[in-house]
C-alpha cells in the first residue's frame, strides 16, 4: 500500500490547513453534528475533481495550466484565464501563507505554551524551506505521509476522547439539514475542502510519481483514499468541537484549550499536534503549488531544483514568515485573492469538464456519463461558492 501512495497525500494535507480546522471547529461548536453531511458531499466532490485533474495530468504528461495554454486557442481568452490563475494562486497563496504558518504556531503553543512564541514562525518557515530546497519529490512524499498520519491520528483520538453519540453522528452525515444561521457555515465548509490550487498541484505532481497512463489505476486509488482520509479528519474536528460550550471557542487554539478542562491534558496535546501538522503541511504545499503554476503558465519546463521554480516558492514562504512575525496582515491583497479564487474555481471546473471530454486530449480516458453528471452538479456548487466569495468581499 505504501509503495502506491502518491500525490493524493499532498492534496489531502493541502486542504486540511488551519483555515479548515478553524471552520470545522466553529461548525461543530455552533451546530453540533448537523453539518457533517456537508463535509461528506464536499469530500465526494473533491474526489471527482481531483481524479479528473490527476487523470488529465497523467495522460497528457502536462500540468493543468499547460493544458489550458494548449487548448484555449483564442489569445484573449487564454491570457485572461492564465491571468486569473496566476493572480488567484501565486498572489493568493502568498497572502494566505502567513495564516498557514500561524496555524502551525498555534499548534506548537498548545503543546509547549507561550514560552518561545516569537521563534515558532521562523522554526516552521525554516523547516518548510529546507524540505522544499531539497527538491526531492520522494522526500516530500515521505514527510507528508508521516505528517498526515500524525494529523489523522491526533484528530481522530481527540474525537474519540469526547465519546460522541454515534447515532447522532450518523444522522448528521446522512440526513442533510440547514439549522438556522448555518448557510454561510455550509458554504465555508465546502469552500475549504474544494480548493482550486489543489487541481493544479495534483495534475503536476502525478508526473513526479508515475510515468504514464498505465499507472492510472494507482493514481485513482491514491486520490480516493487520501481525499477520503482528509474528509474524515475534517469530520473528526467537527465531532470534537461539538463536545464543548459555544462560549469558549472562537478559533482552533481555543478548541485545544477548551477540551483540556473537560477531557484532560491529553486532548489539548492531541489537538495541538494535529493543528501543527495541518499548518506545516499547508505551509509547504501553498508555495509548492504557486511554483508549479508559475512553471506551467510561463512554460519554463523547470524541475524542482530550477532557480526560477525555487524563486517562486521562496518568495511565497518568506513573505508569509515576515508577515506573521511583524503582525502585518495584507487585507487588500487577501481580498483580491478571495475575488480571484471565487472566479477561478468555476472557471477551472468548467474548463476541466470540457477538456476531459475531448477525445483529442484524453482519447479512451475521457469522462464517462456518470462522471459528467457528478461534474455538472459540482460546477453548480462551484458557481455558488464563487459568487459567495466575491459577495463576501464587497459586502462583509
């Protein structure tokens, strides 16, 4: 099994970042188990989109932005789409990187206290720097397998400690409902699971792991189990957060502290370790995705050790560390990134559906009727998410 583990584990690690932990925490505190169905549906949607991206990357041996450049023949349309991609992912990931590093810092605070808080961002940044500097996909894969397992075990044990009502959990999973005031939380849960930059990351990374279409079965299996595990982890955070009073929790660190008096020191430590793993994995995948997107958009044909590739991820990482260390929060840039991502998800989902149905691109590996039905439903969801993301920026 471990021999067949591939980039799916990086995709799972990327969408379970500090933002996901925070949103799932607030969902559990505010609505108990009632919104678990949202995570089940969004996990299935992520499986469908990521499988299409992985299949496209493996069969064409190109990244998603490479395929966009090749298939969109109209220069104006092609340049517009590539501009949205660059803006949303490179600038967006730079803006969000401070939050990723901050999440890992909160995890360390939960475990070690506030003694070395000022050093934590630099420790995390240096760890991410040296892992990416090695330019070795196999090393990254092994590190991520370890961190995702650590994160999964930590959050699952935290949920088990709270002794959830299994019947109520199953009701929340299988009986969709919208409690009063929950609509925006539902949108947030879906938005933090279906992540646009993961489509670009996955399409590029499958070619680091496998050599061609003969490995498609392995890539599919890797995608399904990794994204499924990521969805399970998100659900366990909701379950754990459901166990404590709403007045005590505003973010993920509060969840770790709130569990302590109810369930002992162990719960706080497990939650802190899980939050640290979620933060550091996202701190690595966000710069890596930005570098792959720049590589494809500018047609560099660079590998992970190329100076241009490294310059992109180094810039994203450095700005993230400096922003967090000096308390600088680039609000306007984050707003721009939210708008760009709101546009990007439906645009890329529509493009992806179009291109995976083209015989000239995928031949016998194009979409089935069932896959197309799922994809159309997901595109409707992507349009809703995109509209909500843009409206939120202008009407907070």
